[in-house]
């Protein structure tokens, strides 16, 4: 170690009188003052001391913080072992260093400004943070406290700096900041989920009325009529509206009841043609699938929705053409820890969707998954696509990592827990054939609080041949049950009702009239319907909006599974 000049002690005393040393130096000075006072004791007391008082160089050498002297050209004049250890250079190498040599290129200007202000006596001391580079090229954060060492005339001769490694503090602060962003995002998603539930419920009721009306219109309008195209367009709008409500409900919770073991490779391959049509001819699609089975527990519709939303996002970023890459792989928990700093021992299926588009600024990335946030022109985007992706992955206990730079494209890296408990069935499920039953003789109690929806459902059931009793809430439904003496075959009830919910209504009916059958309906999200369905199976549930065919098919299935004979089956 290169020693400090002989007059260092005198200069430090001068700095002390001007109160120009910062916190760490002042602490050292206080310790020296105590030692000097001890040395001024009586000679007998001094001689009785077993250990000699350390001199200033010894204190500096053992300082827990880095110390350095720098001249006006930013050349290192002297340093202590702690600072030398931070940088990792030999004594000879240290003697040749200037401050910019071990400062991160992006932070050099900050350091030079500080040195200039001190030598111009614009400031007495400066404290700031910057990045440094050690001999191995590793980046670490430091917090220098710098003061000017002045001569008898008050001129700054050199600079004295304490250097504290604050890398751990910076990392902790960044981690807390990231978690805070994640918490705010989760709170936003929860709020939007509650809003989406209510909106979807009302919207699904409207769509149910429109779908049923369209069904009857199509039965009355001749096939060669120009009006038929208009009615079909209404029906198509209903279907698009139904898809929109499913997107809204994705904020609430994923459709866990539809999850099965699927192979991500199969889903990607089956969507290849659709994706090529979606992105257009100017964009090249490259698909690289893992040779291993990428098995996860998921709903195929949700996985398809993720791919579609990310493909649309990439298409908008590739206005002038480019490449869209989709890759799958299986990665270990160790890789996840390295990439995302998440502690896990589990293996994950990696789904990467990468484009060579315009890329994103940091400000955009921070808000990327916020509901309704979009950088597109008004009318060009809803701001829901990536928010839906985030929520679906989150509901799968998955992880998302986004890499993007302006002009360098964007990479969405999605990680889903690898399923190891079963083998996915690569074959698509075929639609079971259904023969419409035109005649039913059963008695049905229908409970629905929306007047329009109830009127439409009554019409469907009566046209099919069922005898229908109706009520608008749970309490009135109980009154109807008592008036019938429990003489009905099936309760069809909305789950959420005024005064008495559908599940509570059925439980009270069961107490007095056991073995009754039930079919629940709801336009709310899965989270709420899961809680209300409780012990009832999904066979006893139908989601709104529903078509006449879906409703009758469900009713016939319930009667068939319980051994109840329909008139048309006799």
C-alpha cells in the first residue's frame, strides 16, 4: 500500500476545524480525538497501557470503507487496502489509474462534474452514487463522499473521498421497487376483475336475449331472403360479444374447470396456419419446437388466446415486415433462478414469442400489462390483450419475462409449471353428435331475475314441450314450490339472485323435497361461480350467454344421466 504524505495528520486537523469531512471521516476523527486525550494522561497512566495508541496510517489501513486521495487531474495519489480490494488492481496498477478508468462510462460525467465543483470551491463536499468497474469488468455501485483538502490560503490541493460499496443496497431497493410494482399490478387486476364480473354478467344477459331472438328470427326468415343475411350478422355479433365477455372474465380468474393436461407443442403447431393468416405475408413466421413433450395443466382455449394476443402485438410492431419466432423448451428451476431471480426447484415449460420489430422504451415496459393501457392510436387497440396474457399466466402459477429495446425487437418469455403427473392426449376432441329433442313433458321451475332473459327462456322451454313455472327471485320461487307441493322435475336457476341466491334456494328445496334435479346458470366469472357451486358438479351448470340448442342439450343430458325418460326417447 502506498503511504499517505507526512503532513496528512495536520491537513486532517485543518479539515476538522472547517467541518468539511463527511460522516465516515468524522467518525474516524472522533476516535482519534479519544486516543489523543488518552495519550495526554499522566505519564504513569500512559506507561501502564499495554497496547500503544495506533497512528493515523494504521487507522486508515484498517478502515472498513474505501479511502482515496485524488488530484485536480483525477489521478489517484493514495488509497487504502479496502478501496484497492474493491477494484482488484495491484499497487503498481493503482498508481497509474485515473478516476474515469474505473468509473462506468455512463457515469464518468457525474464524477468529473463533482471533482470540478470541489476544485472551483463551488461546494465544500459532495455525496452521490455511481457505478464502478473492477479489474475483471464487473459492475458495482459505490457512494463517494468527497471533500477538498485545502492549504493555509484556502486553496484546494487535492480531494479526499470515502467510498462505500452500496451494491447490496441498490439491489435490495430494486427488488422492493419490483415487488411494489407487482403489488400495484395485482391490485389493479383485482379491481378490474371485480368490474369485469359485473359488466360481463349484465352483458351476458343482454347477449342471451339477442341470441334467443336471433334463433327465432332465423326459423321464420326464408333462406333466400335478403333479411336472413342481416339476422346472421346479428348472430355473428353475438358470438363476438360472447368472446369479449370471456376476455373480460379472464381478469377475474382462469377457467380452471376446463383445464386438462395438454402439450404446448401441439397447441402451437395446430395454430400455425391461423397465425400465418393473422400476421400477413410481410411477416415471416418461424416455429422451433422442443423435441420433448412440453406438458402443462391448462385450458387450451386460454393458451390459444395467449398466442393470438402476442401475435397481434408482434404484428403491430412489424408494420414494415420482419420475423415472428415462436419457440418452446423445458427449463430447469436453476435456469429460472438465474434468469428471473426466483427461487424454485421445479421445471418449467418455456414459451417464447419474439419479434424483430420496433421494440419498447423502458417507460412503456413498466406499464405493459396494465389493463386498458395502449400506445396505439384511438380506436386501434383496447389495451386488454397483454393484460389478459399476464392474468392467464399468473393464474397458471407461471412467470413472465419481457426483453425489449428500441430498434431491437421484443421477446416475451412465458414459463408454465411442467406437468409430470400424466401424458397429454395430442388428439383434438371431437364434437359429440346431438339430436335435438323437440318434445319434453317434464315440469320445470325457472328462476331468473332479468325479465327479458326469463321471458326468452320460458319461450324456449315451452316451445320444446316443457311445462314451465317461473319466478323472479329466490323467495318467490319458494312460494311457487309450496303452491305446487314440490311437484316439479327440474329447477333452472340463476346463481346470483335477489333475496336468496340459487344455491341457497336449491338447498332449502332439497330439505323438504329431496332428490330434485338442478341446472344453475350464471354470467359471472369463474371465481364467484366456483364458490357458489360448491359441492354441485359442473354437469349442473351452464354459462351465459346460452343458445336454445345449448340449453335443451343440457336439460336432456341431466334427465338422461338420472334415468329420467324424455317423451321423445320412449
